[in-house]
C-alpha cells in the first residue's frame, strides 16, 4: 500500500515522503496514529504542503545546526520535579519537560519530537538526553533532575 508520511517514522522515512508498506502496518498502525495518510492521485498536493511546513520548522543548514548544537551542549539544564524520599520521581520526565527546561535555561527553541530520551527518567540525578537537530547533527546534553 502506498502512503504519505505526515511525521517522521524511524526506519521508514521522514514527513512528506511517499513510501510503500504492507497493508496491515499502514491500516493498523500508521494511519490510526496519524503518522501517515493514504496515497491518492491528488495526494501530491498534500506532500508538497507537508514538505513546505517541515522546511519552515527545520534547521536549514548544517552550519546553523552545528551552532545550535554548540549552544545546547554548553547549557546547564536543571529540571525540578516532585520526588519521594528515596529520590524516586512521581511519574517520569517527558520530552516536553526537557524542552521547557531548555527554554528556562535560555537555550534555543527545540521541537519536542526531536528530543530522544534513551531510558525513562524516573530518578533524581544527571541523565543523558539527545536532540536531533539535522539529519547529520545530533546534540547530547546532560539534564540534571533535582527534587522540587
């Protein structure tokens, strides 16, 4: 089945690409979650609109991405979260929480979909987080989670 990706899907493609996938994968996973729409003859207009929108929000050049990477890796990101006595959090830290902490630390604007947390952050301490800025540039930063 031909589909048009509306969001980036790891291992499949980025937004605006037309890809061929198995019927069940598209029907049961991609389309219901809003990651893709079915391809039609008039779908090329949708593809162009998605590409234009993504191009506006994406960092355009490799040099700009490297500048943002340098800014991000130089930040001291501190996130205050409610926790119990043993340092265990009530819930976990999400990508949106990390983006707000970057913004609070006077960092550059980052899309929450670009933030990747390797394992769920459920304890107080320093944790590694990566931010994909460009196809070739990925920034790694330390997020210091403290008890509120």
